């Protein structure tokens, strides 16, 4: 479990989907002038060099963020996403660094908001802790994120966004994640839970999602982009977000975003889904 490094995958099409939708969730929730807690169960290093050997080895960002970098016809949700990445880079005209989820949230935090970041990988935890050292709004915890999630809810703000983005390196991760979310929801039913998931083995992914569907929890939205058809071959063919308590109008913004992403990042047999799987 501790071998996973997100640097290999930073800025790929799955990151584009995850972070552009995360920003939309934050924007919608910020319409209410009330404090908000952001809880990240697998925060990573906070930011990544695309010139690093990790990123260069796979080149996944070339089929993700790089394809959007110079676009001038971006819909508003993706324009905000690109603007934040330009802000994160020392030279806003050169794509050299890619922000992780905590960095995106940090760029959009209000003085009244707060972050709790879990990262158990020693190297990534150290980088993350150094990045936010001295920031009283941000707490970095070296702890198993799923256990940390249960301890972190309900937040004192009583409003929160929880991002669950595990590595799925071992088979049990799928089932453990679903049950951790159900347990957390019992403690904090009004939180916005964002579960990122890969599709490597469709049956395995759907088994996890079905646990959530069968849990009795209301208001569950699927947002998914496939760049190719499901396959028995090794490799991720799709990625998605399963969101509990999505903010009002998120589905509309997600449809706009995915329609554009499909035209730029989608493969010949790709498809997108925005579907309320469990009603309110």
C-alpha cells in the first residue's frame, strides 16, 4: 500500500476530471457565507513536478492537462481549473508543475475555512507538511486516511467536503472504502462525500459502488469519463467520481464539463456518464 506515488499519474485525464469537479463543488458551496471544512483521506504530496522522473516515465499528463493547457474555448468550470494551475506554476505560461487536491483547495480557501489532510506515505507526508507548515487553517496528519476520516467527522463547522481518493492497490481497498464512507455518513450525514474511483476491472468497481447504493444513503451522483471501452486487458479505461449530497446544479456543470472533455480527451470508444444513481 505504501509504494503508491501519485507523481506517476499527476495531471492525467482522471486528475482533470477529479480536480475540475472538486473546484465546482467548492464554488457552489462557497455561495453560502458559512465556514467549510475540507477533509482529504489520501492527500498525496500536494503538488508535482511534471519534469520529475515519475511524470516523465509515464507521460500520462500529456493525454490530460497538456491537451487543455492552450485551449481558448474552455467552458467556465474548466477555465477556473486552468487558471488555478497557471497560478500554481512559477511561470504561468509554462506547464511545469501540477497541483494536488490540497493545493487546489488551498488556492480557493476563505479565511473561515479549514483543511484536514491525511497522508501515510512518509515521503509524501513530509513534502505536504513542509508545504503547509505554519498555516493554522491546515492540519496535516500522518495516519491511515480511512481511520482518520471517522475521527474527523463531524467537523465543528457542520459543513464539509470529504475527498476519498485511495490508491486501490489491494483488492480489499474497494470494499473497505465503501464501508468507511457508510460509517462516516452515519456520523455526518450532511457532508459532501466525493469518492474517486478507477475502472480497471469494471465488476470490481461496480461491486464497491453497489455497496453504497444498497446502504440506504440518499442523493448519490455518478460522474464518469471512459476514454475507451471496458476491457479485460490491464489498465484503467475510465475514472469517475461518486458524490453523496452533491450541491445543487453540480450535475448541470458536470455535464458541461464532460461534454467538453470528451471532445478533447475522450477516445474513439469513450463515453461519459452524469447520473443520479440514488434519488434524494
